[in-house]
C-alpha cells in the first residue's frame, strides 16, 4: 500500500526559511506519478504521511496545494475517519482519529474512490440476508 | 438506471391506518433483489423515490428500516448532495438539494459505492496535468 520507498525522502536537518524540508514537494511529485498509474493501469495507492518526516511547513504546503474538492465524508467506526477529496480528483486526504480525537493515521490515497468508502462484498451479502429476514418477519406479522 | 417498472406499485387510494400505502414494502423487496444482483452480477442500480407515490408513512418506514450506517458524505457541487450509507451496506440513500435547500432528487442506490462519490477518469487525467503544471512552475520559481 504505501509508496514510501519510492519517495526521495530528505532528512529534516535544516528546513529552508519556509520551514519546509522538501519532503512535501517530493510527495507532490509522487502523487503526480500515482495519478498517471491510476489512469494508465487503474492502480490505486497511498502515502502514509506519518511515515515521512514532515515539518509544519510541509503540512501547510500540502494543504495549500491539495486544498479541498467537492466530496467530504465521515465514517463512524471505531473512532471517526474523515475523507476529503482534494482539489485534484483522484487524490483523497484521509485522516483516522481515535475516540479522543487524536490522529491515528493520516494518509493521502490516489484512487477513483477511497477503499474505506466502499461496501465490502461480505457486508453486502449480509445486508441481503438481514433485509430478507426483516421482510419475512414483517410479512408473518401482517398475515 | 431506475428500477421503477419492476416494482409492483400500488396507487395510493386508501393508506392503511399506518398511513402506509404498501409501496415502501414493495421498495424494500426490490432492494433485497437488487442486493442479490449486486452480489451475483456486480450490477448496481437505483430507485428514484420521487417516481413512486409514497405517503409520509411510507417514507417513515423506509427511514426506520434502512436507518443509518457508518458512512455519511456531502458533495458540494451545484447545490449540496447528501449521501448516507444505510444500515444495510451496499444500500445508499442519496438526496440532491438545490441551493435553496429544496429536494431536487431522492434516490436509493444499490452498489459497492455510489457513482457520485467516484472520481471520473477524465477528471483524474486533468488532475495529473494540473499537478504537473504546478510542480513545473514551482520548480522554475525555485531555480
């Protein structure tokens, strides 16, 4: 899943005056490549931001450049997850929080739609069974 | 897209005391079939609720039975669209509003993920071009 090994990561020794380490720009180059892989091969991928040394200045640059697109979603599972489409369709910023609101994972995913928004086939099968069971029960009550 | 013709629609003459016409139950049966089609053939589909005579009691039954799942999304295009996963993964309730907040369309979609949440391939191609253009510009400025 993670593309870390392909990003030329710079060790944050002396961020330029912008407070940036250069790693944000490296990530943006990687995202451009990942978009091409998605278009050409239909392959999605993700970058785990917590696996890369990023300064506040790096984060700021990423937020400024990627900005926000039309889609914003929340998933309430064990702690909320926030999914934001960026200003670049196909590039999604996904942040997982624990119940205390601490960031547990911060990922930029490239794909037509993030995996976390997709229903799992097993869950869909279970939906069908549950809905049929409800309808049988309702029919029995009404007869 | 719409499955209207396959639902045995009852003309709302005399809703039972529950205020229901029976059309909500017909929709639930149709959704169960659509879930099976999704599992067996990978085919998604949708029911346009505004194309079916539904009483307030019908709507109430649908909301009560389908309830809400983990995913909630908004899309800010020309007027907001609200996407709610129901308590049955694979069944999504999608409501389109105009800028005044009036309901323009109310659809229940069966699929692994609603089409409206998916980035269109053309938009993804455009994303790649825009991101590369930004990076070239940024590189030119920094050199």
